[in-house]
């Protein structure tokens, strides 16, 4: 430990905190402008005109989260999608803990899934120089398969994620 190390750590901490704050601010501004311009009504109209049932609506929302996971940081994805989709989820009678858990698994899967695969780009910076992007993409396939398997389990057996919160909080 030394004072120069402390100074360097503080600079990195401030830089990362500023990036996170910028993402939060941008997500909040986007949601505010989206809501002010009738975005929620547009989604409601789409769901009604498409005749989506609860399961189809959930799959549509999770697909949107997955695709946004290719290009957005997880923080921005959560800040944009959760406030947007929560009213529809509650109205449909879906357990919010179950839905939130599925959203988080889908965000993780989007982070791993090529072509964008943000996590691969992060790992590339610490991987051996001779390791190619293609090798890394093949390397994440088992993890993607496990994420999909987990999502299927959670979707089929909601009690896997709701049992403990029900016992603790008593919902």
C-alpha cells in the first residue's frame, strides 16, 4: 500500500462511478421522454392489437431485453426495460420476482451471446494474444446453453425463485 496507489485507485473509482452515473442519467432521461411521448400507450396498443396472451407478452418482453443486451450495458437495459414492462406484468398478474429473475438471466445471456457479446470483448483484453474472437465465442457456448437451461427451469417452475422470498417476506 502506498499513497500513489491510493490516488490511482481513487481516480479509477471516480472514472467508473462517473460512467455508471452517466448510464443511469441517460436511462432515466430516455424513460422520461419515452413515457412523455406515449411510449407505454404504444406498447399497450401493440400488445392488444397483436392479441398477446400473458405467455406471449412475457416472451416478447424477454426477447426485447435479450436484443437490448447485445448493445446496452446491463444497467441501461434494466433502467429502460423494467420501468417500461412492470405495469404490464403486474396487470397480467405475473409475479414480479419471477419476472425480474428471468429478466436478469436473459440480460446475462445477451451479454454472452455473439455477435456483440460484451463480455467477450471484456475478456479479450485479458486473454492470451493468440486467442481469437471465434475461439472465445465457441468457449462461451456452454455458458449460453446453461443460461438457456436455467431460463427454461425458471419459466417452468416459478417456485424455484419465489419460494425463498415468500418464506422471508411472506408475499
